[in-house]
């Protein structure tokens, strides 16, 4: 049976810097998979490569619903059913959420009547009715932005959704609300890859499979026991168990204070 997402032997680099290293992962329809890894492991790069960010040199294959996507433009990948939610959603003053979704639906060849019906139904299901006639992401909390992103996915109904650190910057209550919203979007016609640093969101939803990414590769996959290992021992415990050495090109160990001055982006 065709999977929502099938990535095989995928490598990606910028110049001489190798980021993804022969990575393979498969997400069947109807399942939610969690991809976990430390900063710099390549999680966001995987999203960038799949959605068509141009500066990477890419080898390997990736398909959505059986259609190869790596040779396609960004808009073509979207029309085939690939959609990404953003780690840091952007405010768009003057563009109302309802108008934005109607336009996005038109681009996906969804009729205006069908799109309007979906917007009304899904806005009630996800509790975002009051956002519909407000500018996109204008004056929303972090949790509200992330819930709005999931609502948009539910309206547009992609085949494969990439949720890039949808729990970043959220307090515990917002994490729970977002996790519950992710569970509500489950569908036999949708695959979901949820990318995160932390296991806390997994307390509130039940992914079908968990993958650990280190140094640009999927090094382990499993169930809730794997999340428990990460909660207890962190990624170093996985490195130790699998005998994965740190790259020799890594820089000197940083002082604790350095972590408070970093920009909140990783590759």
C-alpha cells in the first residue's frame, strides 16, 4: 500500500557541509509519527528539503502518496498534498484568516462552497471561530497560532503534514491543547510527521511510532519505551546505547551561558 510519505536514502548538503546522511523514513496513511532529535541534528533541514527550499544539494528520493517530489517546484509539491506548519508562524496584517484559506483552497482546486463549509465546520471543531475574520496570526498567543495552523491543515486536507516543532515556545497548558488538536486531525487519508526536541508533547498524544534523529540520520525507531528513554537519559543515552560517537569536527564544549544567547533556529 502507498504511504503518505516515503523517504529513501536522502542526503542533503549546503556547500561542503553535510546535513542529512542517507536518511530513510516512512509514514503510512492514518498514522502520526514523531521525529525527535537534538539541536543541529537535521530535523528542520528535512522539512526544508521536502518542501523545496532551494539552497540544498540533494540526493535520494522522497514521495508523497507515491509521487516523487524532489524534482518539483514548491507549489507542485503542495498541490500533490504536502503541507508544513511553521515553527514560528508569521503575522500577516490585513489578510483575514478566512480569506487566506479560501484563496489557498482555490489553489488546491477546492470549490468555494466546499471550502466555506469546511471552514465553518473545522473552526467549531478546533475552537477558532473568533480568529476567522481577524488578520492572519494577528495578536494571537503562541498556542493559538499553533492551533490555527492545525485548523488550516484540517480545512485544506493534505495527504502529508509536516509539523515542525509545533510545541516550541508553549507553556504546559498550550502544549496539551495543541497535542489534543493534533490527535483530532487524525484521518485515514492523512499522514503526520511531528518534529520536536522534547518528549513533553508525547504525554498528551499517542504517536504510532517515534524516530530518533542524530547527526543527519534516523538512528532508532520504536514506541513509548523510546520516549521514556529520552525522557530519562536524553539523546546521550541513545548515543551510548548505539555506540554513536560525536563527530570529530564538533567545536569545543560551550559554556551554559552560551545556550541563552543562541538564535532559536536549527538546521
